[in-house]
C-alpha cells in the first residue's frame, strides 16, 4: 500500500519553503500527499524553535498528532526543522512518540527517514545546518498558484545577542543568482506572478559569493522574468540597506514599494546590548532617506520589548519613537531568553508581566497609528492581486503591492467582475479600522 503522508509546517515562511521541498521529494518518490491528518500513515512536523512560544507550540503539536496512532491511521511521526537541530537528544529521550528526526541541513534525505521510520529503526539525521539550496530539487508549492516565496540565502552572521538562528541554521550563505533565477523561471511558468524574497538577512545577499551587495541586481533580474509582476522584499537587515537598493525599489515598477525591515528597538543602549547595527540616529536617517526616495513606500518593522536592561525610560522613548516614525505595519515581540545566546547572561532581566504590559501598550499605540495611516490610499487607483471570492458577501478579496501575504491588510472589491489570480486596477473608496495586531483591511 502506498503510504499517505501529511506535512505540518510551523513557524516562518522559510520553514514553509523547506516543507515544500520535502513535499516535492515525497511526491517524486511516489508517496501520496494528503491534507487530512486522519488519513495520514506518516506525519512530518516541520518545527520552529526560535522563541519559547514557538517551541511550546511545536511540542504540543507533536503530542497532539501522536494521538492519531491510537485513533486513526498514523504509523510514523517524524519531526524536522529548527527544534530538532537544537534539541535532537532531548526530543528522542523525552518524547518516545517520535519515530524519526531530521535537521535543517538534511531534510533532502526525508524519504530515507520515512523509510527507516516505517521499519521501526527510529532514525536521527541531524548534521551541520548547511543545507545546499543550489541543488535542483523538486518543490511542491503550497501557496496559491499566483504567489510564493523564494529563499535567496540561508543562515546568519550578525550574531545578535538574543537570536538563536545561527545555532539552528548556520552561517550566512547566499544562493547563486543563477540558481534563484532558474527557480523563479520555473515558478513563473507555473503561473506565479508575485515572488516574495526571504532569508534571515536579505540585504546581505551576495557578499559571500560576489564580494559585494547584490540584492539590487538580483531583484532587477527577477523582475525581468516573463510572467513575474511583483517582487517583494522581506527581512531587510538595516545595517546593509544601501542607496543602490533604495534606488532599485524606487525605480523598478515591478518591485513592490514595500520594505520589511526589523529594527528590534530604538534606544542606543538597548541596541548595543542586542549587538544590532548602528544607532537611533542612523535608523532615523535611513527611514527618512527611504521615504524621500520612495514617497508611497509601506514600511513594516518588528520590535522587541523587555530585553534585559530595558528601563522604563527606554520603553517610554521607544513609544515616542514609534509615534514619530509612524510605521505602516509593526509587530511586537516580548523578549524570550534563548538557551545558548549571549543575552541570557546579561543582568537585569525584565519580569514577564512587565514585558506583556509593554507589548500591549506599544500595540495600542500602533493601532492608533495604523488607523491614521490606513486611509492614505483613499481615492487612488491601485493594482490589486485578486486572491479569492467570498460568495456570501459577494466580494472579491485581494492585496495591493503595499500588503504582504497573510500578515498585512486586504482589499475588498465590490460591484465589478474580476478573476482570481488577476492583477486588477481598483479605486480605493473606504478604509476600515485596524485591530490590536496592527494589521487590518482597506
């Protein structure tokens, strides 16, 4: 009997790409991929291990799915991803429900792991986290046919004191431009119109392979691929945001006027303890330069509150910074103490209830800002990628170039006929309020 396999993906879009590669390999082997976990004889959980909440979600998901061995058809439960890269021994010792483990550098061997797990041998394959994305591997895209993610680099060299990414994903390494373009060409041939570029550190792309910042060149080349209409940038490290990159975003009509640039904090003392690039003055100058060169740009950032040593005054200053800059989109995380990172050894850790209070306070500030800026496109005609039809309300739903998939706002289209997957010209007439997440619809 052909085994039926389901992949459950937790965490970020980078994990999603890895799961799609595993899906392609499994499909190529002749196994059957299924959506319903009740039907699966093998389940692969691609875990996240970035912060405590993500680790807890991963563990709970594994335990919940393990119950299907008693109630459904499950024969083997395999765990992959960041959690396994960090905690392979603990997982196998403490969770006998797991039948196999594969790390972030070895998931191209997933079929071998499945075979061994089904034979009952409890395989563990966790080597160095240096997966080679140059390989021409099959990929079964799980996002809607018109939009997808492309990983342009892996790992990170920035050594932020709070971050465990180098432990789980290894040193920074760019994919060759030829490899990326070839993948984008294949995706475009399948109908993809929007490509979102992802990496732990996108702006550093090319420095290891070409001895220079090559992200502007890469984005321009991707935009030339037939069928690609939008190129979107995620995870732009502020320390490497060059004038050439700003020019590429400003001048190329196919590059979305959207920048996802995690800043983490505003205060110099906190940034220094985080080992982040530059200081607040540099951030202000960079944001001003971007907005001057790209007037309609949508800026998204993420911030950490409750970092060790963050004082009440630091937090008050951060709130004022957010009020002044007025980011279009903003996410807030409470600091999570990650085993093996330098920040765990810093003095003056902040109480959990204080962290939560600060996060909620900052998000309320951002909610008010988002409501203020959400109407800036009213009266304008925007290009909107139509993603779905909601028959109950008789509306089509899509996104403009100023909104990333799943995390940002949506556009509701009424009183006209459009097609799903089409990029339609839509006049914006109303803006709705945003919720406490800082995200919303327009």
